[in-house]
């Protein structure tokens, strides 16, 4: 199970870790933390040395109720950071977290390697066509609603079956456009109740039927800290527990804030094989 990132074949049969670099002022956990070149470089270097295969950069906060920003502002935030990291870390595999095809196109053209779309192609009708033209790996996430309203009243007939149907339809459309590398992400916390999130974590292995790699993005989310009456800042242990469950249920990529601990979890789970 490999994906082609800027000409490098990445084997996902051995789980990989994607480190999160938020350059938004309002992300739920580390918003505003990495706002200048020095802070961005230090954090990226740390994640790479801790074992991250990918660095995921987001310039649009998608936390529940987040402020909507324009395409221009998103580009102004993200383009200089992608350029900076490619210059400082040759060979870095950058994933760009965006639902906008113009942002996808412009960041890939300057050297980013993957696109991570929280909307699964639903918020920009040109996204799938753009991915097909760029021929880059595409992370297809499920979200019910938008970041502004997704947690108002999420409802499903059967959350696992509904998501498998959604992914099957979107993957079919991408395959028709000759997109080769598709990775799915069930979108923990994106238009899901606590019960929905844990049902999806429990059922994660069922998504292997779609014959694509699976990414799990659970790091420090409220589904972990709310049941424990704690906070995102205190959720590292819970994150490692949930990541381990995801790995045991077939996750190929862990998208995390804390790379070292996630890499350790993958190494321990790999010993079972």
C-alpha cells in the first residue's frame, strides 16, 4: 500500500505519522503558537526529528465555530510557510490542509506533496478536477455541515454505514478522474456526537473495505478530554490510547500534535505483526 509523494513512494503498510503545524491564530489546541519563522522552523524540525513522515500545514481553522476567512487570507498565510519549509528542509513532504482548489493548486505548484481536504470535495466543486490535474495524494475527509455549524445537531441513520456510502461515492468520482492515491479520514469531531466518534473508532477496520489507506485524526480532540473532564492541554495520554486503538483497527496514518508519542505507539503496535 504505497502513495507517490513528489516522486517518493511512501509505504503505508507500516503506519506513518503526520505532524500538525497550525499557522492559524484560533486553532483549538495550539492556535497562535507558531506565528513567526523561528517558531515555525523550530517546531517543524522537532516533528521531523521525532519521526514525522509528513507535516500538515493548515491556515484555515476548522475547529467548531471557527471564524471563516477569505481565500486571499488563507493564501497569504500559507504560501510563505510552504516556501520557507521547502527551502529549509529539502525533501520535506508537506500536506496542505485546505478545502479550496486554488490553495491546493498554488501550494502543490511550489512543492507541497499532498492535499488534505476536510470537506471531501464538498466545499469546492473544482477540487476533484484540480487533484486529477495535479496527480497528488488526496486525503478525503468526511464532515457533516461546515466548521461554523457542524456541531449544532449532527445526525445519521447509521454513522458507519452512512460514511462508507459517502466515501464509496466520492472515491468512485475520483477514480473516474484517474486520481490514483486517495486516503480516507472519517473526520472525528467534524459533525459527530461523542457516541458517533466512538462508534467510528470502534468500526474503523470496516473502512478497509474501501481499499484505500485510512488516516486517523484524533489528537487532543474534545471526544478525548470531555469524558475525562479535562482539557486539550491535558489530553496527551488519552490521545495515545485512542491512537493505539486506531492503529489496531487498521489506521495507516496518525495525524497528531505530538509526534514522538505517536511514533512510539506505531512501533509498539508493529511488534504485534
